[in-house]
C-alpha cells in the first residue's frame, strides 16, 4: 500500500531533527554519513532531494560550555554561528564520496513572507536541483529574532515543501511516529500507521515537549504535516535513528506514520498566504460580511468592516475575524490601515471621494483570501 501512495513522488523534502544527528557531545557523524548514503541512493532512483537540517546549535554549543539548551537568544545565536559551518562540513564530506555537492541556504521567515524574496529563494533552489546539487536548508539562527523566526525546522520543512512544490515531506525524528498516547508513559501505546485527515482528536495525541537538542515535539510535526498535506504533499514521520529507514520507506515498508495529502489541496499562492506570510493586523467584520465571505465566497468590501487593529501596509497579510475577535480567515489587504480607518463601513462608490484614489472595490479580494479549515 505504501508503495502505491509514494508512486507519484518525484521531489522530496527531508527534515532531519537535531535529536537524529546530534548528541550531548555534538554531531553524530556516522548517522549523518548514513543519511547521506540514503540520499545518494534515492537520487540514483531518480528522486530530487532537498534537506532541511537542524543541529547547528547542537554542533556549536560545546565551545561555549553550554550543557542542554542555550538559555538566552544571544547564546543560541553564538552556538549556531559556530556550529553551522561544522554541520555543512559534515554533510559536504559525507556527500563527496558519492560525487555529490551540497548547497547551503539559510532562511528567516521574512525571506519567505515577502513574495519577491520567496520567489527568489524558489529560483535558487530550483537552480541547485537543476545542476544536481543537494540543497541543505536551515533557519538562520545566528541572526534570527522572534519576529522573523519560523519557530522550528518542522515548520520550515513544511514551508519548503510548498516552496519547491515537492510531493512528499519526510520528517526524520527520534521516535517511530505518532502514537495514540505517550509511549514513554504508556507501554500499551499504539503506533498510528496512517492518518487520512488531521482532526482535533489526532492532534490531541501529540505532546508538547521540547528536548535538550531540539525545539519541537510531536505537536510541531503534526502542524508541519497539516501544512504540507493541505498543499497536496503526503507526509511521513519515521525514526531517523534507525539506519536506512529512508530507503525502507521508499521500498514500500509500513513504518512510521503516513499522512495522506488533502483531496482538494490549496493552490501554492493561497498556501503561502495561509501559512508563510505573517499577519500584521486584524479586521473585525460584521455578521453580514462574515456570512458573505464564508458562505457565499465573496470578497471583503469596506462596508462590512466594523473595526480594525494594528498597523499594516498595502500588500500585508491580515487576520479576518468575527465580532468576537475570533479569526476565521486570512488575506492580503489592498489598503493600508491608515486608509482603512477612513473608509471602513463605507460603500465602494465612496472610496475615491474619501481617499482621492481607489485601488479597487475590494479590501481583500477573494483570490487573496484563505478561509480557515
């Protein structure tokens, strides 16, 4: 069955967690070498492979005398600055024996939230693939701040899957997959082999625990799976510590947890709006406008906006909320917050008379809006 599910895959994003390729002493070079061997064999089978790799902080923290997680952002950034070159050297050395070359790409959320930079990043990645280079992506931890963080590399890997239009996301973890309860506390916990749809009940199975080596628990992996599957890519969570599990997965073995792609996937641009572009403000809609947007598929007009919060520019993403402030959609605004303050609640025919110009009737066009699922 797994072989059938993966039959259409040509391009795969592989996320490698810190807990898979590092330990208390730093990088686990043998495990990196094994993963690179699998990457080589996958490429021989005709797959295009993009790696999203954690472990820069784990690779560099020992030089700073850090045990466990760095306790401050500056310490984490310093450890990442030391460790990132070591991480890339490990991949470079392991890939070289197969005549493969690696290309490093360090990203912040701002790089993908801006549509122009998003497309530039995509062009770079596609060029690397065209020339047979293995792209290795990581968050730019040495300079990133909370406002422009992805949060974790699970999230980054899901965004990368959309960015390169991959058909599969594989998350290499230090556990076998998703269990119906915590296997560390419940010996009778069962591995969930396949998930058709990520429901609240499925999400409730995940814990929310970080480790000394990584930033994400199972909950972040489920969020990544949800984002990737909504784009139309299947997602597999498997144990990356088991040698050659990557190959076993592509051989069709039933291992880990496989999340089926959505039957009606989002278009790439709408997926970018929903999950990559960070919202800058909030629009509060009256009942009539909310119904028009959610039930009748209409664009958002200024007459339906009751209130706004935040400061934003034209082209920024905004949260679209009901009268209780609960978000039900997200979209890209055609007007700035300063302009909207003047035209909210007004008819479209009044816009030009108030502002002296008009970008369009719609504050948020339907094509630039995503309703929450």
